[in-house]
C-alpha cells in the first residue's frame, strides 16, 4: 500500500474552483455541521472567502491551509480564535479523502505550526456531539475531552451541543 502524499499549502484564489467542486459534491454532508457549506453557492463565493481569509492571515488572525493529497486539493485545516496563546482547530475534508488518515496527518502538521512556530500552549477542537467522525479525530490524536458546551455550535437546524477537546504543548 502506498502512502498518500499530504501537503498543507497557503490558500490561493486560484484554488477556488477545485475547493468549490469538493463542497458541491458533498454539500449535504458538510452543511449538516458547517453552515457555510450551504451558502457557498459558486466559485465566486469561494474566491470571496479565500480573499477574506488571506486578509485575516495577513493580520495574524488566522492560520489556514488547503490540504493537498497526491497533488489534489482535498479540504482545508486552520487555526483560529487566537487568544492567550490558545487557538481552535477547524477542518473539513472532501468525501473521497475521508477514512485514510488525511486529517490526522494534517493535524500533526498543524500542531507543529501551533506549538513550535506560533508558540501556543493549547489547541482546542470543538465538534458537535453528534459529529462522531470529527470527535474520533480528536480522540485518535490524543486530545483530552474537557467537557460539553450546550447549544454552542451553529448548525443548519439551530444550535448543537459541542464536545470540546484540548491538547497542551507539553502533551505533543
């Protein structure tokens, strides 16, 4: 079995068509947990989003990467909500790339960025309690379940309870 080549690359507006295609093919699943998936209706919408992200990256409010698998865009992963040397991790992956360890391997790279380059002391992963695949990512990667935040994550049907997981730099 060949190992997938996984690269994290700074997003470029030129990535918009391929990222939009991933969203389009998996919109129903993504929108269940990520409301933006329902409102990203065109390549132009994705370009606007990427330009917005580039501004936040320049302002050091966001660290974001496109996940490339064997030279194909597969999803995105980021660090956001920087406060007191903590940050939240967010990610999504196109359906054809799930179940192959792509997010776990990408997360390991993001932890290196967060802890070693940005000098963070804690990373958090928030996942809707019913989003079992996302929760399994946190658990498989040795994030500690800190608790449940009630009605915390906006979803298409209102708000969902969130499991909050954390990993400390000392646990890397």
